[in-house]
C-alpha cells in the first residue's frame, strides 16, 4: 500500500510539474518578422537560407540540405550525435530521409537573430519535426542554434547547428529550486 501511495504521489507530482512548465517565449514562425541586430539585406539572406533548409527537408533532398552547410560545418543533434563536415551531414540526412524521418517536415519558431560583424549571424529558434500533415505541432520540443557565415562567394551558409531537446519537467524543477535561473522571457 505504501508503494502504491508513493507511486501515485510521484505520478501526480510529475503530472503537475509537466502541466506547469509551459513556454512563454514561443517566438515567431516568420524568420523575417524577427527584429535583427544587423542589416536588413543580410537578415533576408539568412532567413532565405533557413527557408531553403526547411524546403530541402520537406522534399527529403539530402544534397540540397547539405549544400546549405559550409564544407567544415558541425551539426549536433538533440541525442548528442555530432557530425563534422558537409559530406557527413549530407550522407547522414540521406539515410534519415530514407528512414525514420521520411515524409516529415520541419517546424520553426524564431526567437532571435544577432549579427556579429558583416559576416556572422546567430539564429536561435524552437523547432520540431512533424509528420507532414498541414498543421504544425503546437509546442515545439527543441531549442536550436544556427551559426551562419557569409562565405567568400557572398553566400550565407550554416557553419554550426546545435539542437537540444527541451526537458520541461527538469526545467520546471530547476526554476522551482533556483528561481533566479529562469530566463527573463519566461517570467
């Protein structure tokens, strides 16, 4: 009986933590709607690269997807897999597009775009994959960082990508025990 009571209490606590861990800063689905810290033309070009990335994913086009990365790009997935270089990224996505992400689409919600000089941009977003139905998921489960650079040919390409799976219960616990750790946008 004690075990059952403890189990029910733990399940109830988990359900409460999960139910009270909503994200307030959800961003915007339109990259160009984000107020950038840099020039408007560079902003449009960076958003264009990310739009091409989403399109290549939707078509399951590994070559077009990989072409948007620099030759020496790094790509870290939410499960911790680390890819090095355009070829590695392309071939991994060729396998993924033919396997368990086949037919999926990308959903993004942009949180910010910051420019560091004329040739470097950092884009933060929330994102997820979905099964291709017309409606995107309501809550996006990952937080992503793209580092884009303008290359010698003038084209913007992704030099680094990092994807982190959001852990809402752990996030809520950390905010309960250390309220000062909660980001301003989430208060």
